[in-house]
């Protein structure tokens, strides 16, 4: 099932090309289902589903099908924290150990006062934690209160880092919110100020180009790229945005081998969204999904069972 919101991507061939890439990737890969959404001119213009949400019933993936977004939860969480920063409730560069009640940083030769919100959001705080395996498909989502209290066994930190369950189209609306809108709406769309969005998409002081919740880089075409990849047990996810072109993409897969089709679809999108890129250079430059995210330590391939996740439609 395909939904289209605008004509421009159809006229330029962007949607048909991405559709072809998604169909081919689904047909030639293990993940049973894939969902894709495109952002053009700062708005969601199209979303589609391919394959099945549940292999046992062969229920199809459609635009409203929900997936675990895994570590794509991190940029969403970063926006929530930055909103608190803009409201003056959290200091971006203030030491946080003194504000913590139940947890303290582990012993370290480094000064704990260097542990700040900015460093936490840019993955430069020096904390190394295990990855979250994600939600169990057959278990109802816990409430925020239950998660905070630990009643479900899922910590709030894990939910904030990898607990988002959403659709490709809704996640694409989040991507679009970081871009200037089709009718002159400023980046942030009332959630963050344009300055707050610029802050999120600016590299923090670090050896690697990491924003606040995003991996950052440049394509061979010179285009700025912000991206993130996610990996929960049975789920893979990726998003990318080109701020200067007001364009973006979200791809969600319900299988442990979903990174390969995600990579194929995003490469096809980049080839058309950024003219003058050569295919030979595209593979190296694209999405730092495996490169930047693996460097951040967020997209490590864990030895998990290859049973696909069941998407909810």
C-alpha cells in the first residue's frame, strides 16, 4: 500500500526509483518487511510498505505499520532534552553528577564534572553501556510510569535510547521538523528554536563529527549529511537528512539482516537526491550508517537470533 502526499517527487522519478530499490531489496533479503518514507522540500511527501509485517499471517507492511525504531530513539530523545535546555530547566554544559539521585558515575581517573548533557547527547561522555535488545514483540508496551519504576525490567534509559515504536511516516515527520518547511516554517517547527536545531546538527568538540543525537558528515557532492542507524533484536532502522536540500528518508526493517536493504534503499535515494554524485563514490560516502554509527558504538551487530520481529499494523 502506497500513500503519496505530493507530485514533485513522482515527477522527478524519486519515488519510483526508491520503490524499485525497496522491492528489490525486500525480494533479495531475509527481512520479511520494509517501510520507507521520504521528505522533500521540508515535508513528508510519500510513504510505502513492502513485504509482510507478520510472517505467520502474511499480513502486509503498509504505511501505518509500526516498527521498533531502535537507536533512532536517540535523536528524538535529544530533541526532548534540548527543549528542556531552551526552557532553562537543564544546563547543556553543567556537570550532572551532582544532580543525580540514584546513580553515580563509576570510579574513573577522569574528572566526573566533565560529564555533561552535551557530552551525553554527543556520545563523548566516556560512558560505555550494553546495547538494548528492544521490546519483545508479543508483550504490550509498558507505560512510562512502569518503565520509570522498573516494574517491567526495562529501564527508562533503555527506553529513551532504543524504545521508540513508530511508523516510517511519523518518523519522517520528525526528520522534516529539522528542516525549513514548504511554506517558510523555520526548522524546529515550534518544538525547538532554529538555533536549537542548528545546535543539534553541529559537531560537538570531539575526534569524530557527532552532533547531539546525530552522526554528521559530508558527501562527495559537498552536501551536509546527518544520519542515524538503529539495531534492536529482530529490527533495523535508518534515517538520513540533507539539511541544505531540505530532504530526508526513513527506512525501517523487521529483521536482523535489515541493514543490507536499508543501505540499498538509502543509496538509491542519495543518488537521486544529490545530483553529481558518482555511484563509485556513493558507497564510501553514504550514510555513515555503518561507518559513523559503528564508530559511535550504536550500530554494533550483536549475535542475536535471526528470528524476525513482528511489526504491528
